[in-house]
C-alpha cells in the first residue's frame, strides 16, 4: 500500500540491509509510567481510548524511534496489571532488550518482580533499569528507590543491570536513556539457536484491497514479498502479499523487527494470536505434549501434578504439568496444538494468578514409546545448560540413531556419523539397521513394502528410504514399485512369456493406458500383479496400467519444474502431459497415493519433487 493509505501496523524504515534491527520493550508495575516513557522516547501516544479512560495498559502497544546511531528500534509496551500478565508475556518473547520501569515514588512493587522473572524466563538477559518519575521525589528518596531496585534485580537474575533515573513527564535524562539503549543494542550477539525465519502472530485484522493482515515480531530470518510461508499449527501454505514495517511499505523484512504482513491463502478466521508463520524449511513442530527442562529439580513430594498457564511466543493456554521426579524435567499436556521449536523458552504461570511457577525450555516434543522413556529422560537430564542445535542433533542420535541434517552442524567429515541424503546417522546405528534390513529382506520369500519395513524396524520412513536406496546402489537390494527384495534388480530376461507379452501390450498402449478389463487373456491378472511387484508397470485406478518408465516420465513432466509448496490445477497438468481427463485423474490420484502431492480442493499441493534423473531406470 502507498504511504497515503492507512498504516497496517500501529506503531510499526525502508529496508536497509546495513541497518541494525532490534525490538525492545517495557516491563514493570501498573501505573509506573511505561506508556508515558514510550511516548517520551518515540513521540507516539500508543494508549487506546479505553486504556486512556482506565489509566492503564490492557494489551500490547507498539511504537518505534531512531537510536543515536540512526537505527530504527521497535518498541512494545506491555500491560502492568497482574490481570494482563498473559498479554505481557506475548510481547516479551522476541525482545532484544527490556526497560524495567520502576516509579521513584512507589519503588519496587509485586509486578516489578513478576515482570522481571518473566522477561528472564523468556531468555531476555539484557535489562536496563529505568527509575521513572524522578521529578516527584527528592534526591535521597530517588537514590533509595534506585538502590532497592538494583538489589531486587540482583536477587532475581544474578546480575546488576545498568540503570538510569528519568522523568517521562519532564523529559529529564530521556536522551541519556536513548544513548544507553544504543550502547546495549550495539553489543547484541546472534542467538545460538536459529530456527529460520518465523513470526508469532499477535494481531489479526483485514484491510480493504489486501485482505488478511497479521502483525508480529520477525526473528531468525528475512521475508520478502512473494515468499511462501507455512502457517502453523494448521500447516497450511500461504503467500506474503504485502509487507510493512514501522508505517512504511517494504519489499523485504529483516530480523528482529516489527512487521505487518498481508497474507494470501488464509482467511481472517484461520488466523489468530499464537499461530506461527515460518519459512518452509523451518524446524517448527506442532505438538500437544512437551517435555521441558524447568528451573529447579523436582525432588520434593510437594511438586504434585498441577494446572498451569503456559506461555510461549504469543501463544498461551492452560496445561497439565507433570513432574519427572529427581530431575529438572517435566511434561506439559496441552489442550490444543502449539507451534514451537526445540530449545524454545517458555513460562508457566499460576493458573488464575500472576505468579511465575517455572521458567523452562522445550527439550522434546510429542509422544515417546514406553520402552524409550527412561533413555529419553537420561539424555534430556544430561543436556548442557546452554543449548545449541548440536545438542538437538546429538539428542536425536542418542535416542533413535538418526537426526535431520542441518547446515549448522558439519557432521559430514565426522567419523562418528554417516550422512544419507537429508539425514545423519550414527555409525553404530547405521551398521546395525543396515544388517537388519538385509536380514529381513533375505528371510522373506516375497517383496516387502517400505511402509511394512518401517513398521517392523520402527524407523522413520524417510530414513529407511535413504538406507534402501544406498543398498540398491550397492546391488544388495532391489525395488519393485513400492516393494523391496534382496539381491540385484529384476531383468526382463527373467520374465515368463505371458508376462513379457503383457508388458509389450502395456508399452504399446503408451499414454492411453492398458485397460485390463478390456482384454481377455487367461492368467492376465496374475501376470499383471507380477509385473507390478517387479516394478515394470504401475497400476492406476480403474485397472489402468502404465509402464513404470512412463509413470516416472509423467512425474517429471508434472513436477520437475515445480517446488515444494507449489499448487497447480488440472489445466496445467493437461498442458504439461497432453493426457485426457480419463487418464489424468487416475495419474494425479496415484501421485497423491505415492506422496508426491496432496489434494486441496480442486488443486494439488506439491509435497516432494523428483531430483534430476532420479526416476530414470
């Protein structure tokens, strides 16, 4: 939208790759002047009419200003009343720096403690103590208020923060505070954990001519207009239609910044606070059960299972907290799916109150087989205090023997690991599972599908596929359609006369397909099944058969130029293949059955794409 139209993000500079991006926020007790401080720093009055009438902030507010180095800094104002602690948490998760505001005339108050604990629990380590309303007290009382607040900060966080005494009302020392903020932001270091670009939604609305718009803090990566993102927890693909940051239209948003994003592909009803937009390659997971490492060991009988309110990102809900005795681990059973990341910080607040029960971090998601629980608990309990992506990979390797490859762990040259496609396997697991596969294939008289193998070996199907492909390359296993057998691949020379004749007929039919129901050949059904099992032909709906070579060629024609997450319709398939609807629909259904696409209404969503020449032979 042009600058003459309404701003998408209230309180949200043209993109500049050389500019430092940061978002900071306030914290502190109600009526200690957080909103007034933001107005003094930014010149923006972000209080809503209802908030002005009540004299308190009820929900998140947004503003921005330029620091002393000329970089635009986003600001989030959080409510100070204990009733709105959950709204406060929604604004803290993405902050680079927190201004802890304490009024000189009242001093340290209960919500000062709660807000500092929450900020610390959410991983914000950079704090500036701001003693506000310095114009309302004498110098002695001001010094006492500052000293007491510094001691409280030390007790809660173990650190003594920088502090400054200001007056938002008169403007005293506001420039000094701005300079202090600039100094702190210049020292920001990137986090050890990176999960690719993502944004937790904190507001949703619609704009005429644009449609659905969401706002939030963008972290861990950039987003451009036209990019495709995945919306969790639904997993739906959407496209970025417009971008705005700090009241200006931009073509690319960079982290960490406040962003308003026009979304194509999701209606207003499909979006809400707490949902997460992520890059397609992101490590985001959706779960209703989390294993978390909390801030103290659970060795007391007083740690009973309890209901708590869990907050992570901009999401919060009530959950059942189950302690794992003798460890710092606990399980959270959630009433609805949450979008989250390994190592992510979260808070647990007393249900119905504002007291912080625990801070924690996610160390495992989802169910775990009973026979692996003890091993999982041991591995989780041995994790280092400072988590990194390396630890996540080693955790998966220790529990399962395999983990997804990431560009942050160069395991390719490590003698302890074997890399197969997108997976890294421990050497010990690789040797063991490889032999188990061969033993199973040699023992069975008939071919075994990959799905059956994965079930019997209790292994991820994608990992198994890589193992099987490696065995096939070594000519230790062969595939016949979706079934595997030990030994070298099948040869037409080994086919019987009837099977060879049928294969010739299927080839002659070409794209019109061989229709078994129209041919009266004794024993044809048995021979066709044999050809399918050996991988020479591929069955479609309606007892139509294509040669497997032709089927693979169609996969290339339909998907070879596309990307994962693309969608396409029947007209595009017709143009690419020349197939009539009679054969096109069975082919598309076969693609869906084989996991290449997924149907979404009248269109197909690309789930995976063929590598060049990977379908040959």
